[in-house]
């Protein structure tokens, strides 16, 4: 049984509760999120995203943040880095990450309610996608696509983009906006903008 810290809307700690009950009751809780980005030798910018497993409670089989997870009760941001190794097979230290602030996320799927406050990070890593040792129990596969093409997709300047893929039955897939976890705040678009700015050397980025 996994227990989570729960909070009020001002992030005042209220206590702990079992994870299933947290999502049943819609308690505010904290999560870790890390987006993997890189610039290749040709100067193209890329982002890596995971396809959520078919058994996930929220948004199964859709594309989501590269690596993410709940903090267990008592854990801090520094503990969240374990999610990157667990889900992607990449060993990272907390100091390797680039913090870009916090994001409030709200979702409902059937009777489940997700009220989360995410600590969001970028991580620059040009490891080839085929070399990721991703967690097959949780992650259905990985994709990597050109940041500029992603920006055009979410700006509705194009309807599809081509992505590299592992674990999806082929080495390349065609993506549409319907393949991504839906959000009300254009979250993926914002991350793509931050990825571009980060890879251009900008500092003090905020999601």
C-alpha cells in the first residue's frame, strides 16, 4: 500500500492517505515530472515522451511527460529523480535537472479525481531512443519528435508529425494531437517552448 502526503489548495500539509483514496477523494498531492530534451548534431531540437501503459488509471495509451511519479509520504523533490531511472533506465542526479517551476493539474476519469501539484524539470540527454531501458510494466513505449514540428502541431499549423518510436511495433509513427494526454492549459506546447529556450541557453525558465 502506497501512502501519499495530502495538502489543501495552499499546499499546507494535512496528513497522509492511501494513494487509491487520494484519487477517490480528490485530495491535493504532489508529483515529480521530468521532460527529456536534446539538440542533435544537425541542430534539431527533440523531446522524448512516454506512451502511458494500458493499465493506467488516468489516460491509458496516451503520450505524456518523459518520466513522472508520485512522491511517497515524506519524500522531497530530490527523491523524485528515482522516477527517471525506474521509468527510463537513465541514472541521473538531482543536480543534473533544470527546474522550471510548478504546475497545477486537474483531471477526472470516471469516478477518479486527480488534483496534483507537479514539480517540473527538464533534463538534457541525447541518448538514442533504442538504448532506453524503459519500464515495460508502466510504460507502453517511447517516442521522440522534433520540437519545432511539435510546436506547429499544437499551434494547429499542421495536423500530424512523424516521430521516432520504440516499443510501439515500429521505428517511426505518425502522431496527431489526439495521441497526447489532453490538458486545459496547453501544457505540452508550453514545455516545447521551454525546451527550445533551454537548448538555446536561456536560464530562469518557468512553466
